[in-house]
């Protein structure tokens, strides 16, 4: 049984890495997926093609989450293709301080929206083997070795590892029991 059948998901930053993994996993769970990317249309199209090859439904929408008009268009194109979105995965963000800000925003939104039945959670993956860390020269560096030594599993996560956790969190959001102390 596909637990997200009939649901529509927008995944930002989904042209590669963790976002692409989440988009593909949500589609495997039955969701219709909007694959969003600010600038990598080719990557987003590849993710859509992979989802469709596995029997899923997806569209690519190029839009920057930093530009209000683009965000409005992203939601308008989602509604036009699939109706109102049920799931929003805010994956697009610059790392470090903005990730901390996103966690703070998640806490506020969880408190404000919980009474309306809207669940808000955040994931904080550790070192994940993505195109970004490869291009940054992280792989094979002393920093990678140190990270792996301090990781309980002794390896970097893969995008599909994070995607499965995200899908579980989303599935739990449609139940009466929250995944965390957030709503």
C-alpha cells in the first residue's frame, strides 16, 4: 500500500542530493511530486524522469525560494497540475546559519499551526554523500575522515537514507501521533 497516495508534495532544492532522494521516495510512497530547483532545470528534469520511470507522477518547476514572485508561481503551478499541496519539504537552503534559522522557524510554525492540524518538523542530517560535498573537495579529505570517525555508523549518509526518514516523518504527520515534540 502506498501511504501517500492522493497527496501532493512540493520538494524544494530537489534537483540533486537529499532533495532528489526525498522527491523520489515520496513518489514511491504514492505522492504526486513537484520537483523544485532554483537554477538546475536539467537536474530537476532528470529527477522527474526517474520518478516517471518508476511509475510515479511528477513535474519540475524552476523557482527560487528566495524570490516571493517565484514562490507564488511555484504554488500556482502546483495547484494547476495537482491541486492544493499537502506536503512541503523545505530542503533548499544554504548550510550553517540558515539551517539554524530554519529550525527556529520550524518551532514557531509548529506552535502556531499545530492547533489547525498542521504538523511541522525538521530533519538535521549529518554528513551526507552528495554532489555538493564532492565538488567542495570533502571526499578524501581529513575533514571527511574526522566526520566518519565521529559517526556511529562509521560512514557518511546517502541521500536515500535521509529520504526514508523524511518519508516516515511525513507519513507520521498524517497520523494522530507527532514524530517529535513539535506539532
